[in-house]
C-alpha cells in the first residue's frame, strides 16, 4: 500500500511530482501558521511590554515593525515554497523573475519599516525642541520627517531598479539634462527652500510673534518649506514666499522686552513758571511710583514754547509688552497726569489763537 502511495506521489505533472506539490502546499500552510504566531507575539507580548515602559520609543518601534514584519513573513514563506517547485526557464526564466520579484518585495518590506520608524526619530527630535524656548524649531520637525521619508523612498526605488537588472548609473546619466532643465524651471522653488533654511538657522522670529515687514504686519502662524503664513490684525491670511521674507527687513515687535510710550502734553500759556515746575515734578513722581512703569529709563521735561501750548515731553516704558497690559498702564498714567494738572489749577491746552484789535484815532 505504501509503495502504491509512493508511486502515486512520484507521478509528474507540469514538470513537478505530487511530492513537490504537497510540500508546496505544506510550506504555504506553514507560512500562514508562522504569520499567526508572529502576530500573536507582537500583539500580545511585545505591545504589552512596550506599554509597561515609560519610554515612548519602544511603543513606536513595535508599531513600526508590526506590518512590515508580517509582510516579510509572507514574502519569505512564499519564496521558500516556490523554491520547492521546478519552474520553467523557457520561454521565460521564471526562477530568475521570481528571485528578482521577491528581493524587491524584501526591499519594500525594509523600506516600509524604515518609513514607519521615522516617527521614532520625531519623538527624540520633539524632546530636543521642547527644551528650547523658540517654537520655530517645532515647525522643522514635519519638514525633517518628510525629507527623511523621501530619501528612504528614493533609495528603495533605486535598489529595486538595480535588483531588477537595470543600470541605475545610466538612468541617472540620462536624467542629467532633464534634471538641469527641471532645476532651472524650479529656480523660484529652490530659492524658497534656501530661504526657509535661512529662517530656521537665523531664527528672526518664532511662531506667534508679531512681526512687521514691507507689505505685511501680523502674527506668524506657520513657517513651511516654501512660504510663511502671517495672520494680520484684520484676520486675513498673508502668504509670503520664504525667499522674499529672507531678503526683507523684518521687525520683530515681540522681541522687545518692554514697550515704549512717548507723548507731548500741551499746557495753556496762562500757566506760571512755578506751576510748570510743579507739573513736571508731579509727572516725574507719577512715573517713579507706578508699578507698571519700567524704572530703567524715563524722561519728563518742559521742552517747547509752541504756537498755542507750553509742551511737556514724556517718555517712558511699560514693563509688560502684552498689548492689553501696556494700554492699561498708559491709561492709568494718563488719568493720574490729568488729576495732577487739575489739582495745580492748569488746563491741557488745545490749539487756540488770540487776536488783538488796535483802534487808531
């Protein structure tokens, strides 16, 4: 009976015996079993172990390796199963074709893992940027992520082309002239890329800063690889190419530690010199004692005899650069100055003219 069964299995169909077909089916079945076991180990063991640790990187590694590794199990299993069979070499060399195909699929599997593992790099970059004061480098993380992934895809594509028997060097040489033409056509885009590099290295501002430049003023909302978006005070969105921004004079209003207040108060000409001295000293005393006024530098002087006023020049800084707090300090100081001027019996002048009429006999 066994001999008859063995003779049956030795029968050949399409260049392979039944033994080979049976082993091929067993290899495919084993591939599915191994995939189920690997999936169980990853989902039930590695994920639970990664969740118990405080490190976020191991969670990213397990997530990144899961799908590419299961895909690689399929590729290796089917490759080993097909190795059992005797495949034709004419008119098409099937073993050579399948060998190139499976090698390419393995490259895809490795590239898939590296493509997903870029998120691990993002975790460590974000830890670094969280320790810096500026938020501009936070915008650099998505750009680095895209660049690294593009490099991985490009290398994988080159390796697959080389693996399939094509000459990558001749292909690149053929693309040389086309690349030159593309570079000339993309001149403005390249200028914007270099402009963004200048912005990220010099850091003239960060996300959320109030900046002024020719043609635009507002808060920086986003810095991309091609352009920067500014939200104006009218709530419109202005998009400026980074090449233009890098060559413009940018005034960062939020870079100042304090905010300046500069004004001139006009007193009427009916004031006496003693009253002017008292008014100047009273204003100095207000600035000296107000908690919102920076004591590093301020000035109060009777400066000019104007056409209709005696001018007192006032120059000081608020400690806070927040606009609402700055306006509150300015309001409080103005009200205190008005009260003092009223107490001294003076009036804040407005433009007036006195006309003298002379009658001759």
